[in-house]
C-alpha cells in the first residue's frame, strides 16, 4: 500500500474513532445520532478517495457506486432516526416543538 493510501486510511480511522468517542460522551440521542451520521460518510469518502489508486478501475467504480449510495441514503436514514427519537423520547426534545407546529 502506498503512503498516500496509508495516511488516508489512518485519517478515516481517526474520524471514526472521534465519532465513537462522541457516541460515548454526548448526552442526548440527537447529539449521538449527529456524531455518527456525519462521521461515517466522511470517513468512507476519505478512505475511498485515498485508496482508489490501489484498487484499479473496477475497484474505483465500486467505490464510486458505494459512495453515491451512502451519500444519497444516509441523510434520509439519519432524518428517520431523528423522527423516531422525537416520537419515542420527548424528554430529549428542545422546549419548542417545530415539527408539531407545521401546517
């Protein structure tokens, strides 16, 4: 593995490590979901870009497909998790509920 791929992999692992620390340290489910939801696509994209030179054209195509699928589906999944927490655990909600006040 080249030095660029190694450094990129280590940066991606560091991002995931910081997200794991955030999952343990943050108090509310909203903050925990936010930490996990932001870190996973960023870490994957960093690793995919830096490792792309090592895997050949077929590997680059698969990484690109996985990246597009992750970037498209993860925001929807995180949003649904936020809505589920809002429905099940209202004690963590902010004082004003903007979801209920919509017309």
